[in-house]
C-alpha cells in the first residue's frame, strides 16, 4: 500500500486556480488534496510518483478521473485503459478499478453520489 499524504484546503470562492499546481509530487508517495467534500460529492486532487498506485477496489458511486499531468494506467472491470493529460475516464459504481503510475501523473477525482429516493 503506498504512503498517501493528505493535504486539506478547499478552493477559495470566486478565484481562478491552476489545478495542476495545487498538489505537488513527493518521491515514493501519493499526495492528495481534498478541494470539495459534501454529501453529494467530492473533488480531490492526487499526485502519484512513478511506481505508485491504488490497488484494485470498488466505490459505491461513479467516479471520474481527469488526467492533469503525465499519464495513468487504469484498469476498469479488468480492462486496461491508458489515459493521458487532458483525458477523462469514468469509473462506474461498484466496478473494480485500480490505478498505476508507470510514470508520475496528477489527476482530479470527481465523485458523484447518486441521490436515492423520490427527489
């Protein structure tokens, strides 16, 4: 399991921010920074050093990975996907997925929690 360094710090309202500069690479680590956390979803930035990753797991909600720098090797439901800067990959709810940094990369993870019931 990689060492994950978490930084806090939501985005200030009404200001433009360069996403790729809000999280830094750290040797041998995965660094994350939560930008938005709410009951309906979250935005989290990640920086993966080469050789780091997240082992296969599932999430109860759809997730979207936007590559901000470098390239990621992602497996979704056993299918390999190579995603590059400027690309996005949807990770469906309850489908096993994993990420691997064959070279370092940064990503924005958007989790959208589905509203259940008669809303």
